[in-house]
C-alpha cells in the first residue's frame, strides 16, 4: 500500500512538472508572437512615417553618454530626393549590387562571404544585404547570437513584404552609422565635407560608401590607403548601379 502511494505521488509530481513546462512553452511562444507583431506594426507605420531612432542608435548613444553624459547623436532625417544620387549609386555599388533584384537576402553573396571567411581564417566579409543591415539597425542589439541572425532574417522579409525598395533604401540612408555618433546621410555629409547630402560629389559619395562597414574606425583614420584605393574602385562601379 505504501509503495502504491509513493508511486502515485511520484506520478502526480511528474504530471505537475510536465504541466508547468507546457505552460512555459505556451507563454514563450505567445511572447515571441507578440514581439513579431510589435515589429510588424512598426514596419507598417513606417510606410508613411519616418523612424525617429533605431535600436542601434540608442545603443550607441548609451555607450557614448557613459563618458560624455550630455552627448547627443548627429542625425537629421532628409527625404529620398534630398540625397545625392551619387551616394545612392555608391552605396549600392559598395554594399549590395543586387539590391533592386533580390527579395531581401542574397544567398549567393552569403555563400561567397562564407567561403572567403573560411579561406582567410577570420571574418572579413558579411554578405548582408541593405535590407538585412536595416533590419539589424532598426530592431536588434549588436550582440552576435544564432537567435539574433534568425530574427534578422524574419525582420528582413517583413521589410521587403511591407515596404518598397525605395522606402527601404530611404530609411537605410537615414539611419545607418557613419562615424562616432554620426547617423544618416545628412549628418555624414555635414560631418565629413561640410555640405548637405544633396550636394555630395561622386568622389565624396564613394568615400562615404566605403566607410559603411567600419565607420568609427574611418572617422578616426580618414587617410588610410585602403580607404583611398577602395573609393576609386567604387567610383568606377557607380555608373552600373541601379537605384530605386
């Protein structure tokens, strides 16, 4: 009788644990779904309204204010038509030559980047598209995790489903980092060349495009040989760039 009672008690405990785990899974799935809906709602809002900030901008401001409490980001939104076509062509030539054609992810570029990194023995190329970079900048932290990459892909496809290429590119050019505390094309043009984004020359635009992968480094090292050499390469490619 005693053994029977013990077995019954143990079975009840197992059922309780299973029930708790089941509820935990349901809560977790509900939270994930709500988070996706929250992201989707923001993207829908941005069809006709401009983002005032991004997750990455907020992260950088917090870091900068640790040493400079009163610091503010350099950032000013400008419309698509107020950004030089030179810059648009340069950015596409440098960051995502197939931007107009792909649906958010360039799997061939990712494969090529993987093989290049494998050959070099370190990460030297990312293969992320403009849409992927925007997804990451708008919503995600700078920490590299498998979950973060999966979420980046989900957000990328949301962006491509809701926004047209022109709008994606307009937001991208206005929120990406271009220096230490410098965000967006207008702030970058003023910071480096003392002109508006609309007035950027072909050479200036190419130079800004080359800075995108490592903007804080180039903000402090403006005369590196690589930057000069790569700028010349991008200038030659710009005429072939198709912009939305």
